C-alpha cells in the first residue's frame, strides 16, 4: 500500500469531490481509514484531503446537517491520527 499511497489518497479524495450527499459518509469513513493505515505518512496528503472536503461541501446545493457533521468528524479524526503520530501539531 505504501507504494501506492498517493494514488489511493487521490482516488478517495476524487470520490469525495464527486460524491452525492447520499454516499458522503462512506467516502469520509474511507478517508479516515486511509489516514489510519498510512499513519504519520498521511501528513503529506492532509492538504489534499482538506481541499477535497471543502470542494465537496461547496458543491452540495442542499447541505444537510449530517453531511457537515460527518465532514468535521472526518477532519477531527484525521487530526487525531496525525497528532498521535507526532508528525504535526494541530
């Protein structure tokens, strides 16, 4: 997986940016799972992930509270993972 981490992250982030509101939770969970798998190495993909989340939330015309909550939970989970890896200070 380490050899393909950029491709995996890009695929999940692309899915987030293109997803409809009905499948966002699944993509958010995938992104957190990828971050857990990569651990400290996910730090170099953090800005890509945040960009994907913001693009996704901007595109949804009727944003549901659950989508916003899921996005923030995703960001928080990734920050906790990176903080625990002591790679970044959040």
